[in-house]
C-alpha cells in the first residue's frame, strides 16, 4: 500500500515536470513539486519506520528484575507451574518473557529454571538492589 502511494507520487512528480511550458506554469509546478516531494519523503519515512518496527525484537526486563518479579508476584516452584501460569493467561505483562529460557539464553543470562524461580536475586545491575529496579517498572 505504501509502495503504491510512493509510485503514484513519483509518477505525478515526473508527469508535472513534463508538462511545463512557460514561467508561470514553472512556478506553479515547482510549488506542486515541493508539495509532492515532502509527501513522498513522508511516505518513505513511514515505510522505513514500519519495516523497522516489525523486525524489532521486544524488550523485556533484565534477568534479575524479571526473576524478582516472578518470585514476588507468582512464586511458581517448577517450570511446569510457570508454563501453567503462561498457558492460563495469568502472566499478562509484556515486560516478562513468556519463554525466559529462550529469551535470556539468547542474551547469555540464563542460568537454570531452579535459579530463575527459586534462586537468590538480591543484586541487580551495577550492584543496585533489584527491588529498586522492579519499582521503576511497576
């Protein structure tokens, strides 16, 4: 759709340039060209933004903050309990990964399900208390 709009604007711009015959027509067409050129630029910018938005990976909380949030709010004891929370729709926040092993594994942060669900999580980024980081996201 955006590509079609871009093609239409380009064809309008080129056809208006071909029809210029005198100075007055040149001035009017230059104004038209300027109007079409900013519209064309706008369409291209929107298309570029749409592409980048659709290919962008979602951002989630850090491993330690996510771990603390899960432990404080749901306290599942096993991987199966966590997966049941996800399957039942209880874990609705977009900031906590529904597949933490995969998400944090790709980032090199994953340790284990036992650590994620039951392990110690008292220290966050740069030695700060994780509870401060969690409060920023709530």
